[in-house]
C-alpha cells in the first residue's frame, strides 16, 4: 500500500493518484513525461510580382500570423 503525501490515505501500489484527494502519489520520472519537438520548416517568401499556378499574381502581403502569411 502507498500512503498519500497530502491526506495520508492508503492507496494500492499501482495507483498514480490518491483515490481520496487525487494528489499524485509519486513524482513524475523522465520516462513518463511526454516530450515533443517543434519542427521548424524553412519559410518560402513570395515576392510581389510572383505568378502562382500561371494565373495568380502576388501583389502585397495583407496579413501575418502563427499559421502563415496572406
């Protein structure tokens, strides 16, 4: 049995959180932490006057944000 560090309730050995107060029963180890990596793609900047698909001409940038450039 594992004792909760917060409320001192007894919990099963395989419990990750206290059944009484929901406090974590053991500190997170490096193996249980999900790690993600942000991928950085090269930015292709289209200059004014560039023709796209043979019929669309870039005139100017009208907006910029986290998802792209318009």
